[in-house]
C-alpha cells in the first residue's frame, strides 16, 4: 500500500488519482486542515482509497497507521505552504513542516519503511543567482517556509546515511491547473496563487485583479515564473516512485517546464481562454518577489523520463472549470 500524506489537498489529490489509474492501493493520511473531505469523497469514486484522519504533529496518529497497514512507500505532501504566513508565524511552519516530517521519518524507521518521495520547493533556493535554476544552485531560503523545507531535505540526507532511508526530493516550481475530468482541483483558502486569483476576480471576488509591480527587469516589466501543470507533476511522482524502487538511492529533482511566463502573459492567456476582458490594476511590488524564476529540469527529464506536456492554456482552462464548481458550493 502507498501512503500519501496530504492526499486531501491540491497536489496530493491529483497524485492519488494518478496512482489509482494504475490500480494501486492508496492510503491517504490527512488532518483536513487545508484539505477537504469532499476531495476524499471524489477520490473514493476513482478507486481503492482508504482514508485515515490524523495529524503529523501527533506521532501516535502516524504510528497507529503504520501499525494497522502494510505500507511500502510514502509520498509526503502534508505541509503548510503560505510564504507570507510563514514570515508572521514561523513556529507554525517549523512545527508542522519540519517537526511533523521528523515524526513521520522516525515512524518509518521504526516500522522499517525505507523509501519516501518528498514535496520540496524552489523556495529552498531563495534569491536566484542565475536562471534557469538547476539542482546545484545554492540553497539560501529567504522565508521560514523555504527554510522549513530545506531542513527536511537535510534531515532526509542524514536519515539515509544513518538508517538507509532513501528519499527523492522533488523541488516544484509554480504548480497550476486541475484534473482534466474536473474531479479535484486547487481549493486553497485563502488562495495566494496567480491563476486561481485571476479567475476568482472574474466571479467578482476581489473584482479587480492586481499585478504587483510592472517595473521589473523583464521584457514586459512583470515577474516571470515557471507554471508546471498539476497532472504532469502528479505523473512525476509516479515516475519518481518507480525510479526509487529500481535505483534504491536518494536524489533530488527540479520539476518545472523550463518555460518562464510573465504575470502579464498569464493574465493575457486567461483573457484569451475565457474569451472575456478581466479588470486589472497595477499595484506596487511585493517585498521578496524575485524578477525571474524558472527551472532547469533536465535531470528529471533524463533520469525519470519525465515529459511535462500540458500547456499553460490547458492549466487555465481546467482551473476555470474547477473554479466554476467551487463557486456553486458557495
Ligand atoms: N502548490 C504549489 O505551488 C507548491 C509549490 C511547491 C511546493 N509545494 C508543496 O507541495 C505540497 C502540497 O501543496 P498543496 O498546494 O497541495 O497544499 P494543500 O494545502 O492543498 O495540501 C496540503 C495537505 O496536507 C494536509 N496537512 C497539512 N498539515 C498536516 C498535518 N500536520 N497532518 C496531516 N495532514 C496535514 C492538509 O490538510 C492538506 O490536505 C506542500 O508540501 C507544499 O509545500 C506546493
């Protein structure tokens, strides 16, 4: 059985669907703090999913699950992921993302489960010294969220040396889009990501969409990011799982499309996909936003044979359909 922590959340739920498609038995462990029971209900319709509610900060909750089920591998998404909040409430991030993961790793060692795929982030790199960013780029996170994830990466390397626990750390860039069939999607409250926020403004939430800064050193003056589709990302987890089974060694991979898109380009693409004008205004820059961030993902392409193929337009289209579904729940 494959244990997926955070499987009731955005990226976790898409990865559950990807594994179910190939008839794996999946166990989801989630405290539903930012995830949703409705997502679990959708997953259950798609295949053999067991759900256990529990909290990583409670080691007894994890131990209970490892006692009860035969777990082969862990895919670990559960974490808090709001950069701004992490600056205001650092303890919340270190306790959940770092200590919570430490609890998980200790329980794995105790139960002799020796492989894990981990959701890391490009936020571990901090201010880019060069782009595209490869895995060798120095890691100097500029916020507690990135630091809480970098600590986990280091703990995982130490747990490999000490206990032979093998890990694949996947450093995602900006994740976008939703399940093509509309079963699950991006459902964050509050939402801080660009595409769902542009789309929410269409439904009158916030009414006018704000671009933070149009005076960056980029061709159109707005920030450039790398938007990787969530279903492509889910597929990378499957490939990483198969790779780890075969190679049995720890590694790190960037996951991005290697294409930068500016905020303005994403906004224009939203107007095109929706075929309507969206109100927009330019606001001052936000502190800590680098001008350009995009991945060199050659390593994932050559080692994992990962081939991200879905377009930005596809991500926007699926995100819009899921947003329509969310609006009906209100
Ligand atoms: N969304 C992105 O663009 C992005 C980019 C880089 C990295 N990541 C990482 O990917 C992972 C998933 O992100 P997401 O956007 O799907 O977030 P999400 O909030 O949608 O999902 C996280 C899930 O983990 C659960 N969870 C959190 N703390 C828990 C705990 N202590 N015990 C049990 N369950 C807990 C939540 O209830 C939720 O279902 C995170 O680790 C995040 O740091 C996300």
